[in-house]
């Protein structure tokens, strides 16, 4: 079981490490929309559509990344006064609470996501890639589920990976 949790931990860490870099091209694309529209008079719609895909994938990992970084508890100044054992118990309770939500997300969106992927759905602008936004919903559910399982079964505290 420990090997499985460690593998899952490495996998989620890698996905977050890769997708966090989408923030840079996202900012660039959002910045370029006005010059592309006003000066170049072309490609602003494509820049916007690509930025939407990047934003969806970036946000898809945000809850798992926040859980990994312990920012759910770190945001609460009272939690800093809790013992390490209490903080770990709270982390596990949060993870247990996230599992039903992640499962609901995966089950309820299955039809919409699978149809979009099967059809390779396009943006209303005609640009390809809209299906990636819907696929990001599944990425989010899987990341939350994986990180919750890691938190529940991890034997050491946060930061000791």
C-alpha cells in the first residue's frame, strides 16, 4: 500500500509541476489579446481560446495543489497554533470530505465530458480544443481524488515527503 501511495504522490506532484507552468503562457496570451485585436487585427480570438484551455487545465490542479501545500489550514491563523497531530487529523478529515465531491464530479460529468471528447468539440468561434476545457473537469476530479487518498494514507506529516 505504501508503494502505491508513493507512486500516486509522485504522479500528482508531476502533474502539478507541469501544469503550474501554464500560468506563464496564459498571462502572455491574455496580454496579447488587445494588441492582436487592435494592432494586428488578427488572432485575438485564437489567443483567447488557447488561454481558456490553459486556464481550465491550470485551475484543474489548484485544489490538489492547495492540499499538497497545506494552504487549506495555513490560511487559518488559528491552525498554526494546533499541534502537528491535530493539523494532520484535520488534513485527513478535509481529504475524506473531498472524496465524495470528487466522485460526484467524475460521475455527474461523465456524459458531458465523454461526448465532448468523442466529438472533439470546438469553441463557438470554430477553433479546435474546447473539449480540453471539459476534459479539465475530469483532470480536476482525478487530481482531487488522488491527493485525498494520499492525505488519508500518508503516515508522515506535510512537508516530509
